C-alpha cells in the first residue's frame, strides 16, 4: 500500500498558537501531528509514504532524519503552493502504484485503509472517499450518496443537524486522475471532486472511526486532550 500525505499546509489559522511551522508539525501532546499519521500508516502495513511538502519543508525533512516507522518515506517539495490537487499530482508522479491512498496532513481519521482500498477496487472507482457521519456541524461541507455508495453531490458548508462529511482520506486511481485536464495549481476538492462528480464514478465508504481536523484552534486544543489518553 502506497500512501501520499499532503503535508505542505501553512497553518495560517493556527499561527498564533503553533508559531511559524508547517501545520503537520504542530505539536500535539509533545509530538508533531505528522507523527500520529505516520504511526497510523505503520499500523496498517503501509509500504511507502510520499510526503507532499511545501512551506517550511526543511522543518519536516530535518525531523524525518530521526524517525523510523518501518517503511520507506519519500517526499516531493512544491516550489510554490500548488493547492491540494497540485500537491497530489506532484506526489503521484513519483508513485508506482495504480491506486494510491491519500491523506491530509492536518487530519487524523481512524480508517481501515486496506478495507478502503478493497472497497475502491470492488467499486472500480476513479476516486473513493472515506466518509464520516457528523451531527450538529457547520464547519464542513456535506456529501450525498445513493444506496450503492456512489457520490451524487457535494454541498457547501452550512449548518447541518446530521450528514456525511469528506474525512480527508481518499483512494485515487492514478490513470483516471491524470486523464483530466487540470491546471498546475488547483483544489482537489473543488476542481476535481466537485467538478467531476456528475461523471458518476466517485464512491464513498462510511466509517465510524475517530476523526479530528486540527486546522482551527478549538479542534487543535481538542486533539491535545484526545491524544493524551
């Protein structure tokens, strides 16, 4: 299993809390958030991880020199911000697998990644999303699926009493992804998922595992409490 971790985020909304560091290096219970993601991959027998780095990439690469997670870690560096989509494209160019797991470097979602990959292959999907059921939320957009788990639409962020959200963990088929005429810089969520959802080959797998996105101070503080247990 080959994985891409999008680890180039600036962490603008956390700047006053974490200082001038990449978001994936924000300390949670004394360890960079990236530590927990890599150990999640280790526990699921990831064979190779490709980190898509950008802002302050040297902070990450210096830390990696003293990290041994039991699998190969490679990385690519964006010379300028490419967006989530551009970051995936850059990392995918050095990937060898046809179907690649992609994770956000500021989100931890306890997903059975092998199960997600098997679901993706069974559905013959171009892209599969790990979905999380949430209640009383407005920070995230929501996802609508049909009875076969095919994604029908993505809704803008607004208050929802209950709904499915995109958990920031994907399996991407490299061939179909590269067939799209996408710009150098683009949003994976807006310019790929939302733009091509009507083609009908995106699927979502519902997952009940723990989920946290540390992108805002309140949830970053919640992660401190959760990861101390």
